[in-house]
């Protein structure tokens, strides 16, 4: 597999290990550095050699060139909280727990305690 004149194939697993250990912005910066050093910024050649998408390589090169970090828009795709997804969750838990509740034996406060584990609920 011809990669570059500067990169012996024995170093490719080492670079892939570094890619695997890095995360986020550091990973993209490293990918951009490798792409520019070994492949003159050629995203396609970097992709075919290391298996990273051209968009990630291009984003890393752009972040490195401009100094601006790009954050993903993960907010809309996140999983909703259980309280939001299940409207009656609080009422259902209360109906299960209240019959098992008891007052503090010394009556020091108004809290009710249960001997039910969260797993049992």
C-alpha cells in the first residue's frame, strides 16, 4: 500500500494507536498534523491510509489553520430525560413506594423512609 515517501508502513499501526487514544479536538489536530506532514494535506490519501473520514481530516486541517474549535451540535439528538419522556413516572413511583413508607422511629423530622431499593422499584 503506497502511503507516502515519508511514512514507512511499520509506523502506521503506531499512528493508528495514537489516533485511538486521543479524543475530540486533540485527535483532529493530530490527524491534521499527520495529514499535512505526510500527505501534504491530502484528505483522501489520509483517509485511505488510516481509515478516517475525509470530513474529519478536513475539519482538523481547518481548525488548525484558523485556530477555531468546531463543536458538534449534539443537543437535539440527545436522549430525553426519563422525567420528560415518561409523564407519569413520578406518580407511578410514589404509588409503589408510599405503602412501604414509614416515619422516623424517633420522630425527629417529617421525612418518610422506605426499605425498598431502587432496583425493586
